[in-house]
């Protein structure tokens, strides 16, 4: 009887999902994946995600280093920038062989003055680098001391 229903459903061209209900124990069930296939698909997607993530990091570093063509000019260099506010700054700029102090705002750029090269200090500030592990240990010690003080007061 089951074979009779199966041949009728197949003759009508019913989709595979309809055939699932009419199978016997000996026939495979349509639409059920093997768990091994699912794991392989998951690992493939995970690998693809890692490759895309690595590519994004690599491209971002490359663009940051090369600057997408920004500051590739040999005749114009920004020597120093001092921010006055969010939209205003003073910049020392070298154009060809001359140095200029420029006032930069949202609306305009003003030449404040020209500067002699011998009056410009080219020394870089010594920026002290802080090891995160040391900083974390200091904060951790302060927090534990504060916790101990609170316990003593109680």
C-alpha cells in the first residue's frame, strides 16, 4: 500500500519534502544531513571568517602605513600641529624651503607668519611608554588595599 502512495506522489511531481512522510524504514529520509557534514560546514565557515578578518586587519595596517596616497608630496610637509579647539589649530608647515605658521579653522586658512628654519625646534618629545602589565598591577594593588580598608572599618 505504501508503494502505491509513493508512486502516486512521484507521478504528481510532489516536492521531496512531501516524499519524506511516505518512506519506509529501509529508504533514506530526504533533507536530513549527516552530523559530520554539518561539522565540516561549520569549520569551513569558521575558516572563511578567520581569513576575512585577517585580510581586513592586513588591509587596514597597509592603508595606515601607506596613507592611501596622503602626504606623498615632497614639497609640502606638516611639521607640527597644535589644536586650539575642535575646529581650530595652528600648524607649522614646510613648503619648498620656507616654513610657515598657519592658522587653520573650519572656514579658512590664514598665514600667521613665516618662520626661519633656525628658530624651529625639531627635537621630538620623549613620550614615556607605560607597560600595561605594570599599570594593571598598580591599579590592582590600590583596589585590594581599598577593599582591605573597608573590611577593617566594618
